[in-house]
C-alpha cells in the first residue's frame, strides 16, 4: 500500500471498542492519541489521482480510558492541545487480576 486506504481507516472502532477493551484486558490506563490533520495536510498526503477526503475523518478520536474501560477523556473533534486526566487514587476493585 502506497498511501492510507480510506477503507481500512478504523479510528472510530479503535477509539470506541478496541482501546477500552485493551484497558480492561491489561488493567492499565490507555491513551489513544490522534494527530489532527488540516485540509492542507490531507491534500499533501493524498496521491494526485485520488480525491482528498475531509480532515474530519481523521480528527477527534483522542480518548483516555481507565483500567476498567471507563472513558475518562474525550475532547471535541476540533480540540487542539494536551488532553490530561487526574488519575489520583483509582479504584481497581472491578479490574481483573491475573
């Protein structure tokens, strides 16, 4: 594959299904960061013979999940900045033990 195939872009599924499942499976906090792309960035990274998509397809999927799979942070799609959460004493009573 010479460029990202839009049919294999699974950022929605990774953000909403895979990342919290990984948090539960490993009993850890999971950071699911995504880089924002501008329209210019999309155009620059799309081959000439392919119609560029809108950046919305690639933006807004940043999430932070707790060890129990709970969604702790989900910024707006147009958010630009650092996403943080206060993890403090975190209850792990429902987290699977090995």
